[in-house]
């Protein structure tokens, strides 16, 4: 689609440890990309290559178009950020106390979108993702199949589901895809309301809608750049609490995710 560069790279400072273990990069940009009008909605993966040694990574972003469409494909980018351990052990599952092999699932840990996607926290140590979040692992196969078969698809992020309730109604169907674990209560309410208005909701995802998050601004005030785990959807699971007692510190227990795809009434559009 485009070829940029070359750029004079430089070592950028590793960010300090902020409130609730937040690592937020405030780096000087090498370039700015203005998305051309003729780029269709989709998930775009840019390949970064070091001319000095040939090392490569990715940068991933979503292009939306706001048009009427048959299907809205929601990427699970809040969960990508929650599991991202960049620069080494700094995901939302690492509280700085437990060993690397253990998991922390309580409140009080913040993570930022303002950092590269590196090795991410998972149950097994493969497959890994470098630079592209979890898109290539869990979401790309369905996106490829739908486009291969000519489905009319437009792409959005978790942030769009959170911030643009009316935008959900431009589609006939909305899909949760991949590993879609972290939702804000606004996301839940917006999807629930859209289903009540006739939207079809499909869940091609796992571990869906478990953790409650707010979307918070970054240090410069840009919205939706930071998340933290504040609760869970559904009641406290005592079996889970035995393994992860820190979940008893949650402040919010939102409605169960099982009610998302069910409509008590159909409202006129």
C-alpha cells in the first residue's frame, strides 16, 4: 500500500515506572502517516526493517470508514495491550511482586497503548507476536476468510465500540473476534443497546468480556490510551478466587457477559 523511509533512527529512552507500574513511551516520532482516502477499512500491518542489521518488527493500526456495511469486525486491541509485556515483564498480569511464571489478575496495574507490542503474557510460551499485538495470531484468519469470500466488512477497535454507540447501528452484524477479554462498561452497554435495536452480535472470540476496564488518557491528555483492571463481568467465582485471591479486591462486578447476545425487546430503528 505504501513504502516510507528511510529514516534516521535513534535510541529512544525507556520510560520510567509511573503510577500503578505504568510504562508510557513519550517518544519523538520518526514520521507521520496521513491515511489516504482510497485506503479501505481494514487492519494494516507495517513492516519495520533496520537497514544496519536487517532486524524486523511490525506496527499495527486499524483504518475505519464509518460507512453503512453488512458486518463490523471488532479487533480486540484492549486485550492486546493488557497482555503486552514490553519492555520485559510489564503486562497487566505482572504486579512487580509475583514471579514471572505466576499470574496477577487483580486491580492496581496500568498499561499503555503508547509502547511497542513485544512478547506478551500467555499460558504457553508460543506462539508469540512482535509488533502486531494479537491480530496475526487470533484475528487475521477470520478477516482473511471473510474478505476471500466477498463479505462486506468494516473494521473497528474496542475503543470504537466504547466511544461510538451510534456507529454500531451502521451495520447489520457486529463481531467480537479473537481474544476479547477486556471491556469497559460502556462497551457492554453500547453492544447491549444495539442488540435491542436489532443489531446481530456474533462472538468469534475466547475469554470474552471478563475484565472491566476504564479507558483513561495518557500523560499528554490524549484519550483512550491507558487501561487498568477494576473489576469483572458476572459474579465473583469462588473457584477462581482460590487461585487468584486478589480478585476479591475488585470494586466493580458488572452484569454477566451471557446477557450480551440476548434482547428482551426489539426497539424500532
